[in-house]
C-alpha cells in the first residue's frame, strides 16, 4: 500500500498587502491544480506565533503521484504565482513527508 504524502511549501508575507497577494496566488494555484491526479487537497496555513510565516500544505495519494506532477511540464507554470512569496528565511523552500501513522 502506498503511503499518503504531505508537501509543505514555505511562504512569507511581511505586511497586509503581501498577505492579500499570497492568498490570491494560493487560490489561483489551487484552481489550476484542481484536476491533478493524486492531489487530495491543500490548505494555506498561517502561524499564530509568526504571522509572516505561511505554509501551503498539500495532501497527495502517494509519493508517485507527487513525483509525477512535480516532474511534469506544467509544474513550474502552475505554481508560478506563489513563487515570489517563498520564505527565503528557510534553507529549503519545501518539505515532503510520508504519512507514517494516522488516527
């Protein structure tokens, strides 16, 4: 059985204008990705401890589905609206985790 995967892409918004832009870009990207095979959904999360820190958390049916999309021709164009808001305070722009256990 293939384990579900969670992908976290780190974003940053340093003021209300940027926050509105990140939200708009998130909705645009989400619409573009609505029919991607294996994508189960996504969320835009904001830290209550650091309001400039945001994460786009996507849920995938498995690593194979994520890898197929990420290596595909449309990946970079589909996610381009969010790229300007990547959190450059982090050494890497995203993380991938396989679900190891769940309730």
